[in-house]
């Protein structure tokens, strides 16, 4: 699976969907099995997770034992991207 680091956006590839607790980014050494790298992570959801059965995890950047973890691709949009999208939406 292709993904990128949530912190430095370095591209990473994993064989299969199994991510070990010790896996980390080859560039910045940030852990991969964390909430911010999960497909269920959503900062606008209750407990910042779309999985309703998941236990609450306070530190979203710390390795955890969540059974619902599914590797996803972090959606990190820059301020300029968001501004241009808003301008396009309200363009006259």
C-alpha cells in the first residue's frame, strides 16, 4: 500500500495492510501505527475517530494498540489549497 508520512509527507510503501507498532517513517522516524495515519482518523468526528467502537486515544501521534487501525493516506492540505478552494466555491 502506498501512503505518506503525516509529519513530513515522505512517500512510504507497505506490503499488505499489516503495520507493526515498530514501523516508522524512514526520513523523520515518526511512528506509522498512530491515529493520524489511520483511515478512520477524522479531526471533526467524536474522539477524532469515525470508528464508533474504538476506544478513546488521547495522544493521536503516539503508538497504540487500537484493533481498528487501518492504514490510510493522511489528508494534509495547505492553507493556500484551502483558500483557493473557498475562492472557487464563492466565485461570482
